[in-house]
C-alpha cells in the first residue's frame, strides 16, 4: 500500500487527512455491506415468491390433469345437482340446451319445472313423479336461481311444475314457438323459492345446488345470494377459500349476474 505525503503539511496534518479518508472509506464499506445485506434479503424474498409461484402453478397443472382425467357424466353439460333425496335434477343453460332437455331427456316419470315469467331454464327431476317435497322445493329453487330473477336482484321467484304430458311444441293456429320455448297446458303447481344457492367442494370436485341439497353431501360449502360482485371475481374468491377446484367449474355453476357470499 502506498501513501502520498504532502510535504507542505506537517506529519499531524497528513495523518489527519488520511484519518478522514479512512472514516469515509469505513462509511462506504458499511454502506456497501448494508446494500449487500438488503440485496440478499430481496433475493431471498424473490426466491420464496418464485418457489410459491412454481408450487401454485404445479398445483394448478395437477388440478387440471385430475379434472381432465375425471370421467364426466352426461348430465354435466347442463345445470345439474343431486337433491338431498338423491334425485338427479338437470336444467338447460340456454335455448339450445332447453330444447335438448325437453326433447331428448324428458321422460314420462319426470317432473318439469319453469318460471311463470319468461327467461329461465327448463329443469327436470328425473323420476320426479316419486320425488318427496324436499326435492321438489330444491328443484324449484334451482330454476329460480338460474332465471332472470337473479340478475334483477329479486329475493324470491314464481316457479311452477307440471307433468311431461303437459309440455309440447304444439301451438294454436298462427303461433310459433322459438327454440327452447314450449307450451304448457293444464294445471300447474306454483312454488315461491328463495333466491340463494350453495357452492360446495366434494372430493376436490366443485358441486352446486340449493343449500339443503349441498349440505346433505358436504360440509364444505358457501351460500351465494344476488349481489354486486362480478361472477369472475366471485369465482376467484371461492377458489381461494376452497383451495381447490377450477375457475372454469366455479364460473359454470355460478348464476349469471352479480352475487356475493352470504354472511
């Protein structure tokens, strides 16, 4: 190490100069050490975040794989749930699936559900002629939830059910029934269900239906009511709460329009 001595200064003055320089160097060294420690902490934080992201991404991919490998039942292309009495209830998602529900899947032992006001799916209780009142009430609630009444923020809706032989495409002369629409003839039985629905998790699979139906199959569920939260945001919130399931399944089960988790 070489030192430059200013001959115009005394020994003490030269020593004082180098003393000040050494203090500045120490401050810089401390600053560099602090910066290094700060960088190490930031790097550790980034590594933790990266590991968390990779773990979450792996979990997402595994969930997608499980979902892709799971055998889907024929009725899962529609709105569906299993009632608390173990009856299968299925409903249309649009005009085309309404048409398919009635024309292809309606049988003489079923019960058929619809709203008095236009704008709802047709629902069937398969073998519904023998269904108890609990299942009938649950199916009526599902029809109400997936109807326009939910979008409009109503708390109840007018739902009716009839026998299959009362449902037809036949109209009076000069009238026309569009896709997904059917004429109802004869006596109807009216119900006024509350608009609320349950989203649940059963064996890592998302299920949904009237609260009484879902709570008979799982203890992991949340009740949804009409609200202002967007469907996509609500699905993300539910996925976070469950820690399982896919956003696609949640969005499929949630009613159209805003909603919120019932407190």
